[in-house]
C-alpha cells in the first residue's frame, strides 16, 4: 500500500522555523518525485517545492525553504525558515511517478496534511 504521512506542523511566530517531514511507505523514493503543496482557507492548493534528481521551489519559498530527502529513512523534509503569516496553510506531500521535478507533474499519492499556523 502506497502511503505518505506528514508531520511537524504547528503554531509558530512570524520569523520562526518549522521542519516538516513526509514519511513514505510501500514504494521506493528513487522512482518518484515528492512535492510539497499547501492550501490556505478559501484559496486554491499551490505547489511549494519538489525533489527528485533535481529540486524546484515556488517563488514564495525561494531563499526561505529547503527541501531534502533521506532515501534510507524514506523521508522527505521541508525546512521552513523566516515564516510569514501568509505561509499559514495545511501542508501536504505528494508523490509523482517521475525522476525529475517539472511543471505539470501528476501527483498520484497524497498525505493527509499537517497544519502550519504562523501568528503572533
């Protein structure tokens, strides 16, 4: 069974940091691109970052967020620094059957999401 489980969300003050984790089971990370997405109330889901052989970042994440992967632990991380209130959202990880992050990938498997709230 292919499964992704996010963790690490919480409440932080503006300027603070969080590290999100996405634990995978049932498949090998080598053959998948893993993306992070977020969705705020009343807004559309948006892509944040992706990692495969390459990495990609949304403009809003560049310079603040870092995506990484530990294949042995089958876990992908999203380190989020200098958090802003507009980063508040439910963050999801998802897997695509690709070895290269690019625009318009189809993500077939999704985690349940983890809440990130940035507020003073």
